[in-house]
């Protein structure tokens, strides 16, 4: 429901929206909404969420108070990547290859170049 609208206004708006091919409904029992960015998350506990469908296109409206949470970015380097960097960089140790991958945020080419210098 839209704040400040009485039930009669809401019904009129719903009828007009339906005529235009629009449908809006509340999503019940939403516990929280999380929006993830590369370095942080916006967490909206007890959010009110509305779903609007306009000719097959879904749009979500989220209402609530967001809390910003910083993400501790921990890179996971696959073993295959470590082996590839170790081999391509002239047979360096796997430990050195992993350290190079971590320092380059997992960029294979950059890690190989760094170890080849």
C-alpha cells in the first residue's frame, strides 16, 4: 500500500492500473532485502516489498530503512589457476603463484607477468 492513501483511493488506483495493463501486489512475509555491491551490502530488515507487473516486466518496490554493511572481500583462488600461473611463470612455487594471484585479485595474466619480471 502507498503511504497516505485511503482504501477507496487505493481501489481506484488499482482499477486504473489494471486498465493500463499494470498489476501491483504486496509480497507477504518478507524477512529482509539485501542489495549487494562489490564492496558493501545494503540490508533492509523487515522490508515491505511490492511487485508491479507491467506487460510482463516485473518491478520491485522496497520500502524500509537500509543498513550499510562493509564486505570483507576474500578472494578464492582455484587450484587450477595456481598451477597455471606457477607453470607459465617459469616454474615458480605454488605458494608464490598463489600470493601473486591474491595480490592481483585473481588476474591470471597480471600474476604471470608479475612473477616473470
